[in-house]
C-alpha cells in the first residue's frame, strides 16, 4: 500500500475535479490507496474516492504543507503529485505494483521515477528489471514529477520555507551529498508498456496557465474546464517568463540564503561523517 499526496492550494481548486476524474477513470485501483489532498483552507470530496483533505492554512508555505502531509501519511511509500498531473491513459496496475514492491523490498531504492520523457538526467543500467539508476552527479537528479518515494527519504530533502521551485533546484545538490538511491523506468519499459504514470511532464498548467498542447486532450475527455478563467499559455507569455523563472530563486533572499546555508551544513556533515 502507498499514500497518494496531491500537492495543491486553493488557487488551483479548478484542477481538483479533472484530476480525480482522470484518476478514477484510468487508475480505478487507486481506491486501495490512501489519498491525501494537501491544500490551504478548503475541504473537498469526490464521489467514489475516499479523500483525506489536509487544510494547512493560507500562510503555510509549500514545503511545510508537504512535510506535514508526509507526517499524516500512514504508509512508508508515498507518491506526491501536483494537482495538474492529469492521467492520460490507464495505469497498468500489475506493473505499478511491481515498482511498489521493489521499493518496499530493496533498501537501496529510495525513489522510482514513473514518468520518462526527453531525458534530462544521466543514468546507468541497474540490477532491477525495467529500471535504470540515475547517476549521482547529474542535472535534474531531484524532480517531483510522478514517482514513488520512501517517505523518510523525501522528508529529508524538504524544508518548511522552500517553494517547489527552490526545493527542486537545491535538493538536486542535496542528493549529490546524501547519495540516496534514485531510479527511473527505462526505455525498455516504455517501449513495452508505455509510461508507468502517463501524464504531461510539465503538468497541464504551467506558469498559472493551461498549456496549449494539452487542450485538445482535455476537451476530448469532456472535463468541463473553463479555460478562460486562467487563460491558455502562449509563446509570447513563455518568452516573458523565462527570465522570471531563472530569477525565481532570488524572489525571497532570506529563504534562498537559508537553503544555501543548509546545503553547506549538509556538505560538512557528510564530509566529517557527522550523524544526522
């Protein structure tokens, strides 16, 4: 058994119905799992799924919300998902269970990435069928795209004050130091079975807007989304936000400084083999 943790906040409420509609449609076996919706203030229900809503409050940062959700999760293996990672096809439950059992039964596996796309990380062949091992020093080693995590491992990487953008940037370096076992489904698996969890690698919302390349699919699924409320991503908007994205980590200099200091401390703890 695992705990699904849908990471969200009230501002993305219009994604909840589409997300759980697709989950129920393409992954009906998920009713066997614990499902947690992590948000800020609102309580949510969906017919046919037992969802535990954790309302952390308006002032609770992303990192704090996810850490508290991990604390409430009752299983040792969790799957954190952004609310816009809508499923596009049926999950092969037999193969999904294979990966869940692998992480439960092999201590060297701390994380299994279940979505493979244009490879942005370096990997090598592993001893496990359908898995490759993500190399220790590589870009994008820590990503929060759909994947299975040991709860205790993921918790080590999270800081209460960090947003998701900062967490992915800094935790990539943290993973170089911690040396936890990160794995990904390989090309052989994708060619044989398709994606283990089939969604867009960017999600269906990017920079607060619906991605244009996902609209046709969403309309075909009859999800009754009003795209006008947040708008559709355009090339011009993408160009304007590229530099903004690069500067995002400096938006809050205090939390950025804390993240960098925590990284330095972690390095010296590792260097001097100080027990954490």
